[in-house]
C-alpha cells in the first residue's frame, strides 16, 4: 500500500466520508471518555497543548478536542480531507502532511492523537511511527491511539463510502502496540478494548501513553 493510493482513495471519498461520520462520536460514550481523559492529562501534564490530530480527516475529532479545551490542529495526507475540515471548522488550523514526516518541531506538542490513522499501515511498519510520536511530544506530553483490535490480519477494501477505493485495513494486537510504544520510550498509562458496535466488525482498542518528563 502506497501513500499515493491512500491519498487518492481518501480524496475520492472525502465529502461523503465527512457527511456520514459527522456525528459518529455522539453514539460512542467510551470513545468520548478516552478523548476526555486524554484532554485532562494534556491540560494537567502537557501544559495544555498544542495538540496535533494526526490523520485528522475532515476534522470532527479535532473540533471535539477544541471543545474539550485543547489548542488542537489537524494534519492529514489527503488535500480534499483538509479542504473539508477547513470548510467545516474555519476557526481551526488544518494542514496537508504525512505522519512519517510531519512539519512539527521536536518536543513542541503537549499531546498527539492518532485516531484510527494507522489502520492502513502494515503491523511490521508501525515502529517508526511510535518513535516519531515520541520525538514531537514535549516531555510530559501524551499520545492517544485508537485502532481496530485483532491479530494483524489485513483486509482488502475496494469500495467504501459510496466510492471505489484502493486500501488495505489492518487490525493490531493491543499488547504488541503497547510494546512498541514502550520500546520507543513511552509509559503506557491506560488501555481500553471495547466490543464492536453494530456497524463494526472487530473490537476497538485505545492506548493512552506519556512521554516521561525526566
């Protein structure tokens, strides 16, 4: 799976994706609870921000972080997703960029969010992302990850949100992701695995981690 294929697929579905998922968090109290806990930790230990929503899509979770009192901005690979985010939330900052090389200074963030933004990354390629998250966070900064829980198996996706796409979707074992975070220098503070909602095929996992202050 190339960045080009991922970008092209999300450019294709951007408008319909944004409309279909606009109110998704309203029906997911456990997801909101993890985002709320993340926000509290960032305010208490990360100096209140700034917070980067990496792989922000159309900006709905970035806006939720703003509503939780964080100074949040979004970064996404897809220019059309960023255009949707800017149109829907003109008071927030959104930029086109990659998680492999975000234009974010080392140690500059109070928090980073990777909300299902690594689902197209093969499990064996996750390690460098963890190191990158650690690099851009300030000491005491927090990272929240959300992903589909599973055994690393990939699923081919050729149609989504009413459009043809070219995507592989991966499910990660929470213990393995936690181990990668610890190997990158994080302290894993909390783990949640919730059952699949009716529209989901797999359990969903959330990991909250902290870059040590020392």
